[in-house]
C-alpha cells in the first residue's frame, strides 16, 4: 500500500504538469463534435512521453511496449511514444562515477573510457572504451538504484491492478484478465532486462550457435568484466542497414544483397535455430567489412519451438489460400480466449481484415509492387489489424508469440525498405519447409541411428 501511495501521486502530478489531466473533458467535447479521428493524438502522445520520462522506469517501459501496439493505440500516439527508445536522460558526472565504481569494485579495466554515452535507454546506457589489454569495447551500464525503483513501481502496479480486479462494474472479465496479464508480463520483462548477465549469456549462446556460420557474427563477451550491472563486449565495426537504405537508389544491387542476407539469416534463426534476435531493426544489424551480418543489442531475444513454427506456417498458408476459417483456428492456437468468447464474431472480424488487405499483402509477399516504390507495408498493417481484432475479443496472446511475430514483421519491413521487390514467399518457403520436415526425413537422423546400432559406433568396413 505504501508503494501505491508514493507512485499514484507522482503519476498524477506529472499528468497535471504536462497538461494531460484536463484532456478527458476536452477530449469528450471533441468526440461529441468531431469524432474519434479528430482527437489531438499527437499532443496526447507527446504528453505521455513526458509523463513516462518523469515517472520512473516502469512507466517508461510501459510506454515503450505501447509504442509497438498500434493494434491498441492510434498510430499517431505510437509514433510519439517511440521517442522513449532514444530520448532518455543520461547519467552524468558523479552518478556515472558511482555506477562505474559499483560495477567494477576492483578497479576499472579500461585504459580509455568515454564519459559521453553513444546510446541511452530507460534501463541502461552504452559507452565506448578501450581495455588496458588493448581491444576497443562497448560498455553497457545499468542505471544505479533501478532495481529498487522497479520493485517499488511493480508492487504499486500489482496493488492497483488488484483493486481494479475487485470492481466488476468498472471493467469486463476480459479487460481485467488482460490488465492482470499485462502487469505480470511487464514485470517479468523488466526484471530480466535489469540483469545484464542475461544479455551476456545470450551473446555467448548466439556466439556458439553461429560459430560455423560464415555469414553472421555477434560481439565477443569479456566475461571477466561482466556482472549484473555491467556488460563489456567487443565493438563490432560496420555499417548499419539504415545506411544502405539511404543509398538504395544509387546502389540497388548492394542494397538487394544486404536485404537478402538479413532477411534469410533472421528467418533461419526463427525457423531453424529456434533462438532469434527479438528486435532486428535496421540499427541493430550491421554489415561488417568482410561482408558478414553483425548482430548487436541482444538484450531482447526469443525462442521458437516446432509448435510455434507450425502455427506460423498454418496461419500463412490459410491467408495465402484465402481460408478465413483455417486462419481463425490458427490465430486461436497462438492465444488463450476468454470465457465470454464468440468464435463466430471473431471469425467474421478476421475475415473482414483479410478481405481488406488480401490483394495488397499477397502481391507484396510475391514481390509484385508495380513501380517498385514499395509503398506502405501491407504485411505490417495486416498483422497489426489482426492483433487489434484479437485484443478487441479478449484473446490473450503470450509475449513469446507476440515477439516471434513482431520479429518476422520487423525484418520483413527492413528488408523491403532496401529491396521493394523482395519476394518473401520465394525466400521464406524453403526455410519454413525445412524447419517443418519431420526428423525421420533427415539423412543425418538415419545416419546417427545406424551408427548407434553398430558395434563401436562406426560403419562396418568391407
């Protein structure tokens, strides 16, 4: 209760400070006069950004999550909330010195350390440095006192959520369940992100998986200098995919090669490796001097099992062949429907979304974009619309499934920005089919079984 008593006034003060408290009355007038589309969503989004930045890590992280949920919020609000990924205040002076002292209690291992961060987030910030042993490194530092703030804010959020759940007249069972799930998922994500040992482990895992891959690499981790508060890793020097996007018109062949490489490799992570980069946007993917794809910022990763791959394959097939019934069943496989769920109404809404976007998305997936200008991303719009339908019907989609789908949509959008005529179907089908092939169709499967049955585990010599 004490946590809620501290957090609620702070949120209210910041809402009033940035002009959001008077909004409900004025918004009601606009709704009556002009309709939903005329609400000042951009101004509301800007106010939400300032409130989140002033109210602690929980509200900032919540804003970042909502920035990806155009299925729930208006697009104008989501665009404004994206500022929470980059526009964060950095640690300075004494605070940075204290953080370094706590992170490296036995003394700094750096010959050089740049106090100016190259990236600042709500949880941590990133600096360039040079180890005393010579290599240039990237140092990621968690903000001091963050764990205490997160625990306090989460306790308050769980308490307030519990109070809401006791008010049946205020919200439906579906909304209350969605609220409870959202708080739980957000808490798990925050507590995982604040411990940098998890990201270090992800980098090690990806490094082992990619050891035999001549096309991709991740930074090496300097484990002896890593802890829950600090991550020290090799600096990959390369050109981000966003730079290739800027010169796609002047050097389309290079942009096309880069698009193919990035799309195939991320898709292989999802459908073959079972462990994938959860945020493969253009700034997190580099082309290294030797032509390899470099993956950075692996704080967010996901896992995909055979069942996940089958669900995606069924959903894509149902959409491509125009079978709303099969697509509805495939979507239900991803989530958990509420008690008061209407299958027929859900199917009708899914069919409506498919009718509205089918021709554009199929043409896009087949690489038929007419003048090659690319235009809007029909696949992203389709996925967001389907998520919006799921949310409206109270279908709870686990964060793992959401991350998997969003990663595919993100890399498809990145690749298409480099090559507007990207043929998703031609590139993806062989990878997806290979991942869905039963183990007993693999030559390696039978070879291993034969070896296991022979004396000494080897082939009989004739």
